[in-house]
C-alpha cells in the first residue's frame, strides 16, 4: 500500500500532466447547450490542487521540531 506521501506525489504528477496538456493547446471558455466550460477556472483549480499537495507534502514529510522538557 502506498504511503500518504506517495499518494500525494501521484496526485501532483497527474495534476501537472493535465496542466501540461491543457496549456499546450489553450481553449477559450464557452457555453454549449447550457453547459458552461470555463478553462481558466479549471486551470486555476488545478493550480490550487498543486499548491494544496505541496502544503500537504511539507506537513507530511517536511522538517519539524519536537520540543520537550524534562523534569528532575
């Protein structure tokens, strides 16, 4: 079973691949039969996903300190 860090890395890799695909051939936003397709918003959501994953990776794997105090 994959660790949380591995799963987050997979999400980031997949999201980056989608960003590469949609930015290689940008499309305009449009409305067809009442269904609105907003490519700029979709790209923003993908970028937000990357930012979220990066935050999770830092808190999951990042350096941290443990403060403790001993009593005698």
